[in-house]
C-alpha cells in the first residue's frame, strides 16, 4: 500500500505531466493555427496575382513583343494592369519585410517577379510607370536594382 505522502507525490507528478501535455498540445494547436492563417494570407496574394496578370496581354506574358504602348489610348487598360502588378509586388515586398510571409513563399514570389521583369513588356511598363510615379514603388525599385546588379545582361536598358 502507498504511503499518503507517496500518493501525494505521485498525484503531483501525474498532474505536472498532464499540465505539461496540455501546454504542449495548446502550443501545437496555436502553431498550426498561425500556419494556417499565414498560408491563407499568402494564398490571397497568389489569387490577386492571377487576377492582375490575367489582364496583361498574352503576347506580353510570352515575351513575343513589347505590346505595351502608353501613348495608345486603347492601351490604358493594359497600363492599369501593369500598374496593379507593380503595386502588388510592392505589397509583397512590404509584407516580406514585415515578416508576414514565409521565406519559401517570398523566394517563389521573388523568382516570379524577376522572371516577369525579363519580359520586354514588363520592362517597358516599368520604365513608363516608375517615371510617372517617382514617389511610388520604393521597395520594388530596390529589388529591381538588385536584379540589375545580379545580371546586367538580362536587364540591359532598364533604368
């Protein structure tokens, strides 16, 4: 038979283990919830990207031509699509700098931004809109400079 002091000690140990288990389980649940919220937040940007990029002419996405001509009145919707794309990139950079997106997601976004900026229409649109909006896109300007420094040949002709 257990001595009463031993029983209290055993009960205390069991209670401590149960408490630790509860905290560990709660911590795991909290981590999973944060991960889910983060994934949903990142997915919203992916959806916005698809909506914006769908408004960019297919020829521009395929790199077939610059197609972008801001002086053409019919091209104003295309100009707006590029503006919205650059604004989305700026937001992605802001949230990356704020630590609100995972490194793996940011790396995917960065590769996508760099790939798009290799296309002539994106470069033309950037030259136009970055000049037209000198106070905007400050984070994106820094990223574009990084692209230029890493590969001058691909970005020759960009300011």
